[in-house]
């Protein structure tokens, strides 16, 4: 065994920024178990290294590498840590151990060269086998079962893959789906033999019969608050029953019901038993539910063939495939299967020696997630044997055996699977990868292993404007600690050049959008064979989708959210586009709820984040605009007088009442505490007393409206003090004052601040989303007050060079007080409304809109995308493509055929899709344009527009029409739009037309008008 590498076994905190995104998927308890797990991985070709990479990034305690075979040239098809100079000279484990060490210095990495004895295997919590002989899989599994060691074994053979889990006779799943426990506000509970609980109709129940729940904060029927978890039965989307409530007091108001997750017990069988019986087969594709039985026989057959011949079936060799099929039939007899798919078995035999990185990424990512489930008890494991395939990606033409024979190339594994012709095509593809984050890193690794962009006519363009942060390192595996603050795109490009020096890649740091179309222009897109999105926001996705439709380029789309992932393949003239169907936007929190009637911690966190932006950024921006922009005051004239008055009052306060030392910052924070958590609540209760009854006789404070309570400041209360410390330090930063975090000093100073008593005002408060917001009274006096404030403000010339430091929210710096302020502010407001407080970790996730992320999900998604890329450039039929929806946690895999591009009919023999358009070249007059459509298409144009500019309409007066008809369209656009012609060569026209054959209006595609060469 090799010695531990330098720099490992460092102490790591669960809350370390390295694991921050992962912690939003896993609980602290699950992370503790992962951090204490020791794993042995046997087999270090592409599949093995993918599993190792994901486990090391996930933060397991240690990983031992075992593979004494020498590096082979074919290994470079998918093993991204091997290099050509290692071929035939060094063992696989030694060849990659240092690269694995560099992935995560917190994880102990060792390589082992001895025998896999029973005693040695007992040292590990989990043993993982990757592409190992079936006899070894069975033997090691038996040792693991006998010693309570979790076992997983995975294989990939070309476009086929399989995975087996054995976590013992009694395995407890602590959390089957990883979702937050569902919680709902209660509106009523009946007193009867089967008491019915009705929840507030804000969202439908996600409970199921047999679920367990607990209650809290119920008034009246308060004994329910003290009961252990109760089993329920659902009745309707908003009601469920809980059993006999006749002996409880009547329900009066309030209360929450919360799901209590129950552990689930699973029993696993040995690999030998599953192979002999066919039990516990997990279906991964509902459209291929009959294929697992064929693959169960097929995988055993190729292993038996290997045992007999000392090699797996030769690529596309008919004789070997025939022998494999006969062996598979014998296994089918033992398993009592009526029939197996002979074509399927033949395809498996043809590619049994194949080795492709997309399938390694898919199976490797899934396997790593299964291992994490084993050591943490988080999420439901695959139970037990699963098969995957993508036979749709295989060439459909009957090609000679020679086409698939290895040539001594690093791409031999891919050549064996897809053939030399397709490999040459892949090498000469030109792709634009938008985003070099988590998915982007995985995509670039896959591209490098596939050889995409390595040919003399091939290339990869990658863009990402972001720089690398520590939290990226947990899943963006091309980056290292030394790369922090470097550009992602350039760093990733350099990293894959190391993996494959032949790759042609160019890195950009420009965002994609209308403002960069001079760079990403027609010439840029004309050279591309496709676009791959690796983005984290919808707007950029929509923009790239529009560009792909405009330029007629394939688009590969994907996304992840924790254990969930999705892919979408967009093929020109075949499928709908990304924009054709999208999820509904998230429902925003009503302003009245946010400002006055919060009932969930998410409401108070959002309010705290808005407060942060308002007082530490927006106010400073307004002051700086007043001091630097001569037209700022004039621009306020367009605002509502009351809003203008508020902005000017704010500027006056921030300029004239600016603090001179930190003590004044503490006093300001103390006044803010009083304003937010006492005075505003006193005002609300003045408007709506706790015993107020509505016009219908119902209590005003009921249902989603929780009656608040003011908070009296207590300098000894840690939460109160945290608000003062963070607010004062942020205020100090605004004004460039030296900060102070001495708790005793701040406590003493805050306690001594004299705060005036609250006096209520007569103001109107909005009470529901449907009620119009109260309009602020405006009168002539508002303008007078604005003038008065302006006269009191110092002139910008008097404060030349003075600026207030506007604070940009930064969630990942634990020393800047940003999250501290938002957490304290949110929890104080939550205390006002008797809402359970949230810790800093949860607050950070919600306030920072952090997207939970796992490297395993990212790897699987990238692999699925690359499978579709290979299909695209074989020009497959629609039913061969697959869009994917998956959740590795449940687990669930859904493969669906993309939706065909809808057709719009013009005539019986003429229809069009979103991919079609009219192309008109040459700068011609309006008359020539109209005549062209009449003669060529038999369409009479009744209206012509460009963007928002109307260029022509039938109803235009005769004189104007005559002048426009003889004008060239480029000039006409310039004149009417009062804008210069764009730098690109095209204008896009929208036209309304009438079919000249039947005089009916028809929908037609847009016109791309090329006005310059």
C-alpha cells in the first residue's frame, strides 16, 4: 500500500464552503457519515475513475485505488487522468493516483497493489467494482455480505451499462426522497370519530395515505400539539383524517401540520442469487420494460464468453455474436424466460469491447450516488440490479466489420462502438459550449475524451464570464484551489488541453446576449455544427434558443437541481425548440404578505434580503447618483411626487446624518431595531387589533394571517445583539468607518441608546393580494417639501469626490456580515410572527437563491447530453432521440421522445414550422418586395413591420404609400425607426398576408431580409 499523499487528512468542517452546495441536498447528519466512510474502488478505466472522481469530490473519508493492469491505449477513450506516455509503462492505479489526490485535499487517497484477500476487504465500509470479471464480482460480493460491507458493482460495454447494489439483509433508508418535510397551515379541525383536518387553500396537500404528521401551535384543540406522530388518511386535496377527536376541545384557530418522515427497511440479496433468479430487477426505462431480462442473460453470456476465450466478443464479429447468443439462450432457460431479444444480445456482443465516455459518465455518476446512499442512508437506493442502454445511438446502416476495428488510437473504445466514419465526423465538429461551470466542466471532459474538436476542421468555443470560487470546487472538477478568482472558461480550456492536447479550443469571457452579437455574429454561428448550453438561468437559455432557431443550429439543453436533472435535445426542422414549452414561473410572494402578514420563514428571509438591499445598497446608490449625475434630480421628476419625496428624504438622511464613528453606527442600528421589530408591529396592531372581527364575523387574525407581537430590545439576547453588530458593521462599511465586533462594547453602547416611545399614525394598510395597494396621498405640498429638501442638501460641488460605499450582496463570505444581518433580521421578524427561526445555513440558501448541486447528477446529465449529440450528427429520426427527466434520489429515470415541431398550414401542400422563414437577399424597394411575394408565393402582404416599426400597411394613405413603394427597405427602416441600420447583414420582418388563391388571411413565418453582402 502506498503512503498517504502529502496534504491529506486535513480537518474539514461540514459547513466548509467546499461542500456548501452539497449541503443543500444532504443533511448535516448525512454529511457526517459520508465524511467518515472508507471506500475501495477496484478497476480504474473510464468507469472507475468517474466513480472515484465523484466520491472524492463528495468528501468521503478515504478512497483506495486498485488496478494493477498497465495503462492501455484504449483506456484513453474515457480515462481522463491517463496520458499517452503512460501507456504500457505504469499500472492504472499509479498512473492516476496523484491526479485524484489533487481533486480534494481533505480526502485520503491511497493505491494498493497486493491481493484482494478477505482480510484486506474487511478494512472498508464500501467496496465498488468497475468493469470487473463476473466471477470476481460474485466472490467479492460474498465477502462483503459476510462482513457487513456495502457493495456496488458497475459495468459499461459500449452503449450498454449495468449496476448492482447489495447493502445487506437489513438496510435502513432514513429519508427516501430527500425533500423537505411538507408543512401546511390549518384552517379547521372537526370533532368526530374520524376528525377531519382542513388546511388553508394556498397549496394542495402532498400527503399520502399512511403518512405520519405532527401538529404545533394549534389553539383550542391544543392536546394535538403534544401527540406523537399520527397516521393519516387523505380525503381531498385540502383535507385528511386523523382518527377520533371527539374528546378534544374544539379547534379555535392557528396551527401547522408537518410531515414526519418514516425510515424504510430494505433487504438485499447476493449477486449470485439475483443472477440465478432474476429477482430485484430495477426498471430504468418504462418503454424498454422487456429488455432487462434479455440483458440479464446477455451480460452473463459475454462474461462466460470471456472466461472461455480470455477476451470479450470481438467488435461486430458475427461468429462471436452468434456464440454469445447461444450462451444467452442457455441462461434464459435457467431463468425460465420464454424468449429474449436476439437483436439486443447481438448488439451487446458487437460493442462488448467498446468504451465510451458518455456511458461511463452516466453509469459512473449513478453508481457514485448509490455509494453515497449506502454510507449515509439518504435517498432510496436502486434495488438491486439495473440495466441501461442507448442502442438508438448506434449506426443504423449495415456497415462492414472492418469499420469497427481498433486502429491503435486513443479513440479505439469509441471506434469499436460507433465506427471510424462517425469518429472522424466527431473529431471535425465545431461546437459552442455556453457556460463552464458544473455541467460545462463535465461536458468539456466528455468532449476531450470523445475527440470532439480535435480534427483539422474541428473546434470548441467556450464562454463563461464568471470567476472560480471555493464552493465551485466540489463539483466543477476541472478547477483547483490555486485557480480561485481565475476565469472559468480559460481555466477549463487549459485543463482539458492537458487531458487531450489535440483539442482545438478557444475561451471567451463574454456573456451571450444582444450586446455581444458583434462577437457572436453570423460568421461565428455559420461555422458551428451545434450549441451546448451549460447555463444556470432561464433568460440566457431563451436567448441561445432563439439564436439556434435563427441560425438553424442543434441545441443541447440541460439542467440540474440537487439529485434532479433534465436534458432536452433540439434538432432543426424536427423538434420544437426550448422556448416552445417551459415551466410556469415560480409564484412570487404577495407584497401584502411580505410586508405585513408573513406566515413562513421564506417570507421573513425575503423581507430581510429586501431590507439589506434597500438600506445598504440602493440608498447608497441614490446618494452617489445625486453627487455624480447632474441630471439625477431632473430624472426624479418622472417619479410619483410621493416616491420622489421618499428618495430625497433618504438622500438627506444618508448625507446629513452620516455617522462620524462606530458608536453612531451602533445607535443607528438600535433605532432600526426599534423601527422594524417594535414600531411597525405596534402600528399594524393599531390598525388591526388582535380581537378584530371582519364584516363576515370571522376573526381578522386567522388562517394565513398570524397575529404578531412587538419585540422589546434586550441587549443580553444573542439574536438582538447579532442584529446590532451586523447592522452597525454594514453601516460602518457604507461610510468607511473602522468596524468593531467586540460583543461587550456593542452590547454596552446599544443598551445606552435612548429610543423615543412609539406613537401610532393613521395610515391605510393593504390586507390581501386582491385588494388594490393604498395609493399614497399626493398634494401640492409634496413638491414644496421636495424643493425644501433640495435646498437643505449640500450641493454636489461641495462634496466633490465624496462617495458612500454601496454594498453588493455576497453570500459566500462569512466575514462580511451580509448573511449575519439577513439571518438576524429574518429571525427577529419570524419571532414577531411566531414563526420557527431558521439557521444561518438555511437562510443563506434561500436569501442567496443557491441552487443545490451534486457532482453525481451533473456527471449523469452531461453523459446523457453527449449521447444525444452523437445521434444528432447521424441525422436520426425523431423517435431515436430522448429527452430525460430523472431524480437519482428516488430513483427515477424518464426517457421521452422530443415533441415534434408543430406545423402551421398555409395551403394543403404548404406548411411551415418555427424553423422555417422567408429569405430575401439584396436591398430592394418596398414595391419589389411586395411583388416578389405575389409572384413567387401568391401572397399579398397587407402589413410589414420590423421590431416595433411599421413599414407598410394597406390602410396607409395613397401619397405616403407611393413614396414608400419606391424606397429601398433598408432606407425605409432607417427613416421610420430613426435608428441606424444594425451592424449585422440582416433585418427581420414580420408580415401579415392574404392567400391570393382564396383571399383568406394566413399565418406565415418571418422574413430574414439581407440588405448587405
